[in-house]
């Protein structure tokens, strides 16, 4: 589901938003997660030290309402924010 072409295109729509803010896509993603009042922390992964530094760069980023609205518009209906629905839309097995 998450590698569907339509979803990947929506994610690509975030590039200009990230660029306008001077952020990497990873930083924008982490900042977006942390902007959710129901999220206490973001658990991020990295396989290289530079990815750790990139992710950490999002720690002080505050996205205003206008940016959050632009992100919502870019992603459209691919975001599942209802906690009752997230379990149903998550694969039960990891891809091999």
C-alpha cells in the first residue's frame, strides 16, 4: 500500500514545501509528526551517522498553521490520522 505510485507522487509534492523551509524531506517529516499534539516523541531510525544528524535537525523546527495546511493539501487523503483506522491500514506482515 505505501509504495503505491499515487502515494509516492503525493510524497514528492512535499519537496517544494521542504525546500521553501530549508529542510530536508526527513526533517519535514519528523517536524510534521512532532507537530501533532497527540505525539509525545518521534521514533526515527538511521543507518548512517549523517541520517542521525539530519533527523536531529528537525528538533527545533516549528511548522505554522499555513505550512501544516500546505502539507495536508499535498498529501490529500493518503494520511490516516484516525487512530481507530491505523491498525486496519497497516500491513500485518513486513515485506520480505
